[in-house]
């Protein structure tokens, strides 16, 4: 159903790789990404800058931040967060 919805509404089909990039950006910024700015990251993923910011806001919520957050994160975002942040908040072995 989601694949059909994605095609008909023109929505981006978020991959795990997309969300890993966004989580890295939220956690560390653009350092080491070889991209000039947020628009460059959005272009690389194939989404609008607004969509990038919304996905980032979901990760900020999962990180326990107080500002710029949204609580409508997906199951895949939660999985990426747990895998790359760890329950102790210090799992950086993937980076």
C-alpha cells in the first residue's frame, strides 16, 4: 500500500540509508559529509529541504531534545536511532 501511495502522491520512499544520513547530520552536522549545506544534503537524498528538516526533527525528539522536535517518527527511524545511538547514547562504532 505504501509503495502505491508513494507513487501517486509523489512522496519520498525513505530508505534506511537516507535516515542514517539524516541522523548523522542531526547528531554531528555536515562535518565529514562533503556537502556545502542542508540543501545539498536534501538534493543528495532526493527530497526538499523541508522534508529533510522534518525528518531531522523526528530524530531530535528521539534524542530527547527540547527544541525543533516532532514526535511522529517512523519505526525505521526508531530502528536507526537505536542502532546508531544505542540505548546508552554512546554507540559510535558505526561511524
